[in-house]
């Protein structure tokens, strides 16, 4: 049997710092569609995995995730 640990931390799927301006940063920070609940161990592991790639790969992935987020926003979903 697996161990069930409560999700007590929030992770931003698209990093807030990937936004180009303050308004978009605010939207990314508080949009429920950009948040995922994780247990502390999983949250630490998620960040460890993200840092294990090169800087260029992290930038590419952040741009890709941000583009997907804004496509969702444009369709009318995901914002407050």
C-alpha cells in the first residue's frame, strides 16, 4: 500500500517570473488554473527536476508553459 500525504503546498505550473509584466505576473500568481497542490516532498522533487535541466531548457519550457496558459486565458478559462 502507498503512503498518502496531504498536499499542503502550492506550486505554480507556469512560473510567475516567466511573465513579462506585472499584470501577467499577478494573473499567474493567483489563477487557480496555474496552481497545483503538492505534498512537501513532491514539491521539493518538482523543483529539483526543473533545476536539473540546462538554463536554456528551463527558459524553453517556461515559454511553452506560458504560451499554453495564455491560450487557455484567451479561450475564457483560467482567470479569476
